[in-house]
C-alpha cells in the first residue's frame, strides 16, 4: 500500500491517496477539523429543529452554540491531555496541536454540561429540556465527527478479518497506536495493518441511536429523559467499542480504560434515573385516580 491509501478488503473497496488536509490560498486545512465543524453545525441544526417541533424557542440553542461548542472543545482536549499525560509531558507543544486529533467525547460532554449549567443559572431556562435537544445534536455531531478520525488514520481497534476490516499503511498511523498484539499480526513483507474501524462502528451506533431517540422524543415521560437515554445508549456502545480500541486512555496508574469506566457509570446512573422517574410518574397517576 502507498502511504495515503486506505482499503476495506472484504468490501472490495480501495481508496487511493486519501488526503489528511487541503490547501486554500497557501493555508493548509486539516480535514479532521473540517469534518468536526460540519458535525457541530449539523448538531446545532437538529437541536434547533427539535425545539421548534416541540413549540419551544430555539434562541437558547443559538446562545449555547456560542458558548457550548468552545467549552466542549476545551473540555474534550483537557480530558484527553490529562489521561494521555505520559505522552504530552514530554511534548508540551503538542497540547495545543489539534490537527493531530486528541479530542475526547466525554470531555466534550462535560465541558458542554458545565456551559449549559451556567447558562441555565443566568437565563433561568429549563436545564433538562435544553439537554434533551442538545443530546440529539450531540449524536449527529459525534456520528459525523468520527469521520475526522478516518482522515487522520486513528481510532481503530485490533486485528480483525470481519466484513468491515480496514487496512492502513503502517507509516500513516501513530506508532503508539500499534499495540504489541496488533504488531504480531503483521506478516513479513506487509507494510500495512488490518484492523477494526472502530470510528465507523461508533458512527453507525450513534446514527442508530439518533433515529431511535428522535422517534421517541415526543413520547418522553419527563424532562431530561432523552438526555438520560442518550448517556445510557451511547455508554453501552462506547463500552464495547472502547474494549477493542488500541488507543485507550487509562485511569492514572492503572491499565483500566477510563472511557469504559465512565461509560459503565453513565449507563447505570442514567437508566436508574429513568426507572425512578417512571415509578414516580406512575405513583402520581395512581394517586390522582
């Protein structure tokens, strides 16, 4: 394979010279950033659409786009750097280099959560109603944004020969993303790795979850239910996908993937909230009867 090629051999797809960036007026623009920006714009669009479709003002979404998106990016980067500190402590300049990737979704959710919490305190908006709309935006943003990882040749799993197996030239990926187990699968004379395209798995998972939650949103039982189901649904998907990734971030001092821990906690907590709220609603209905 040539350095810029990407292939899916079991799908008979071979892509030649897939670029990582393009140039406009002498400026190099990373496709990673472009794809993430498109995902963010689509996220805002679907959140606005959801608010309007439910007879609510879309003004808070536009306000939040101005503060929530930057806060999410900062949170995503801080989270990633904290748990990848063994690499960044000797490469401090890389902390501000987003062109090479390194945005953690859970960090983005935390950053946006804080921004919306502050906004809610100032504007007195319904916090959970806002998050029900934002959750839908997050899903489309994540589904599209994951394709930035495709152009960056990152966020992949270990060896596989399933139908979605992806081949990447060894020279095109970060050395630290090739684990000993993955390296052991490289045949003599091969200049590529064959891996799980976990970015694709997560993109497909998020799209499916978006369709389900979008269809269910007008039937929700309480404000914040869509947000809780988003955390639970995404957490379930992220848990199994994270388990096969080669670029895991670990809880400091351990070999436990931090995203698996968070995914498990978020899933259990969110489903518990859903159960409790449904039981409360049932009790109220029974009392009224």
